[in-house]
C-alpha cells in the first residue's frame, strides 16, 4: 500500500499525524490553498467565487442593502411575535426525573460541597430549563471544524445557497451564521446570541429533500483553531448550547491533537448527537479515502466515542466532498431523519446530565460501605466508660455497700474504734481515691478526644472527601463540652458511692439531662434516678434481723458483765459459770454475726457495684450518643440521601457513564 501524497494523510497505511505543519518556506496562502476549502478548487454549484471578489462585491452596509434573491429576509422580526414555549421533553421521557433528581441533589449538597463542584450541574439545570421553554419543533445543529476544513462550503451545500463566505484568507468565518428551514426559531437563535443580520433561510426548492429538513436550524461556527481568541470563545459558547454538532475534518487535520483532546474526547458522551464528516475526499486517490476514514474511526474509538454502527447508538461517521457534492446527499438524508425524530435536544441534555454526573462522581461515590456499625459504637462507649472511670466507680460503690453492711451489722466496739480513727484522719481514703488528681483528669480528657477522633474516622472511612470532612466536623462540634459533661457524671457517681450527694432537690441533673443539657439547658431536674440522688445504698431485708442479732449479742455481753460485776461486789450470789457463759456467748456471737453478715453481703455488694458501673457506663454512652454519634449519624443519613439522588441521576444514563 502506497503512502498518501502531501495533499492527504502524511503516513503510510492511511494514518495521519496528530498535527502537520506547512512545508518550510511555503507562503501562508500557498499552504492554505494546498487543501483548504474556499480556494479555486471549491466552487459552489451556483457559480464562481474566490472569496476576495465576493467580499468586495458585498455592500458596505448589509442592513441597508436588499436581500439576495436566494436569501429570505431575516426571520427575527417575524419570530419575535410568535415565541415558542412548547416543551421539548416528550411524555414518559426519563430526562424529567433525572433533571428533578439532579436539582434535588444540588439543593441537598449546597451546604456540604464547594460552589465549584456544583457549577457544572447548575449550568446543566439552567440550560435544560432554558431549552425546555423553547421550540420542540426545531433541532439546532452546529457545523464546527478547523481552519480550511471546508465547513462553510458544506454549510452552503446543505443550504443550497451561497450563504457563508468562503475564501483564501483565514479565518473566513468570524461570527456564527444561522440558517433556519422553518419559522419559529427566533427564541433558539436569541439563546445562541446570533443577531438578526446573521440569520438566513435556505434557497427554496434547491433540493428535493428539503421537506425532510423542516425544523432544522444549521449554524456555521468560526474555526475552533482560529488564531483569534474571540473566535474560539464563540465556538465553545455555542457548542454548549446546540442540540447536535457536525465535526468537519479534512485529510490533513483529522488527527489533530487539539481537536481530539479539547473537543472530541471530552464530548465522547455526546456521541448520539455527534456527526463526524471527513471532507475533501476528492483530493484522495484510489482507496485512500477508505483508509483515512478507518483511521478516523480508530481515533474516535480511542477517544472513547461510541460509533453508531450496525444499528447501535453512537456517532455518525461518513466521508464526503462538499466541493463536488459526493456524499452530501447521504448526509442530508441522515440529517433529515435526525431532525424529524425530534429527540436531539433530549439526547443532548441527557448527555449533559451524564457529563455533570461523571464530574460529581468523586464527591458522591464512596469506596466502601461507610457508616457507624455496632462494633464502632461499642468501642466508643467503652472508651467513654474508661475515660469517666465507670469500673472504678463500680468498685467504689461495692466497697461502700460492704462498708454500710459492716456499720450496720458490726459490733459496737468496732464501730467506736472506726469513729475514733475517722476523727483523727478527716476524710476517708476512699473519698481521696475518688478525687482524681489533675493529671488523671487531663488524661481522661485526652481519652475522650481520642475516642471522638476514632469514631469520626471510623464513620468517615471510605466517604468522599467533602462528606468525610462534614462527618469529622460534626463529631468535633458535638464533642465540645463532652469532657465537662462526663466529669459531672463521674462526680455524681462519686457522690452516690459515698452517700454524700446533693439530694433530690440538688443541682445535679440526670444522665439524660446531662446528655441533652446543651439543647434543653435543664440542669436542675428533680426527677432523678436513685443513682443521681446521693442516697445511701439500699439495704436488704435480712439487715434488720442481723442488727437485732448484733444488739442481742451486745446485750448478752452487757448482761453477763453486769452479772459478774454484781457477784464480784457481793450484790448477787456467787456463781461465775453462768454469767461467764452468757458474757462469752455475747463476745463470741457479736463477731460471728458480723462475719456472717460480711459473707452474706459479698454477693449483693458485687451486684450493686456492677449496677453502679452499668448506670455510669450507660449515662456516659447516652451523653456521647447525644453529642457525637447522633450528629455523625445525621451526616451519614444526609450522605445516603444524596447518594440515592445521585443514583437516580445516573440510573437512566444512555451513554453508560
């Protein structure tokens, strides 16, 4: 297979380079005439036109000059009094629920995402609303291409009239030019910002297939690779608003990197509303046109653009020559069916929604299954219980219960000794143990902060960046005041363990009040559970019997002692055995009763300590749940809600993106 000449692709096998510069020393005009439309090689069917002569022949003031015979007067005057307000979305179209879901998605996300993240979705919603208010009977198709590709010649060939200028000087087309086959397109052209002086009508009866093009609005765009920045800006602006686009490429620039990387690749999802036309095939010898067309298809496939072959949806790719008319009839026929289908606007907006959803995917789709599992909740409760000292409080409550049992069932002499010791050392050792030093309190605060960070990280694991940040902020904000609330719980627990609380009418709130104090401000509730009232531990039913037994043993000791004393001083008759036995029974029975009560009190004391530990653990868990876990869960629920909206946006995607 021979290589294509310098008028076609510059590589063997029909593959053209991404960009091909003109030969060194060649003049700009000569380079343009080597294969550019608008030269003396391209003559419209109506007659000769070299571009320069046509411009000189154009009157200086177009607005005052009469319209050409083959041009209808501008339609903006007529169309402005008959605006089209018919909705373009057909009944039952999946586009409407997708737009509604996207609108809800944007509304739910404004407080969590940056404005730049939602800018494209907002633009799509605005453009969809604007297009929906305009005519559904018209399909706006833009013709775009590089300099010298022959798009203006193709525009004139489809219109059957010399409407758009063609010539040697580049760029030839400076502003978008529109040609409408039917009335009623003024609103659409106003949306494209095309003035009335640049709106045309095709030549009546130029072709037999004009009937199929009824409703077509064809727009000739400036060169997308124009040296003038304003021309490129106009191309980008109009391409974002039209219903479909015809990309005109030539054998020299069809592989241009600027075309593929800036337009075709980003717009790969718009394949169903895209035509790619290889123009100037009359310049290619033999089978070179088929080879170049195959290479063009390969490049489009690399760009990710689906090709509409074998009845599958995708881009339409064909070759033609706008100069000779070869293949133009096929394009006209395809355009006719495309326009009469009247779904181009819906498909274009559906592709825009897909593109917006693809941009939003990183901020909505999580890598795993984020959330707060039972294990994370339990570990958080364990850390708070450790920070608040629930285990130590339970042990203190157990000791206090056993101490009360000893006081109630102990011998009076032992109780007097303990009272004497307490007068010598004010403040019990247990109370001192409950009053944690500042170092331990600081360590407890750090444990709380660590627990909050850990549960926030667990909940945010796998979430997209903005939502993970929102979860962490909710946890940190809710944790403000949590250490102080836990300190208050620990203080009430210590008061309960030692029986020195503030009483039912005190200022200490319940555990629930503490957990919700930041919202209700209720710090003085009188409906407090026993654990918060500072009352002594409850006494079992056998305590009165044990107390009576201990009193009886004490009375025996006193009675036996008095009996012996009376015998010693001679008041009573001698007989030491009986009073000694009575006194010995009291002396031995008192400690025996005390030991029995201590043994019997171990089980209830242990249960009482476990209950105190459980209450403090539940109170700290409730406090952490109200302040930290509930706000975090609310953020996760909000994320799941917007995730469902995002799924609804992408559910009926037609591009597979």
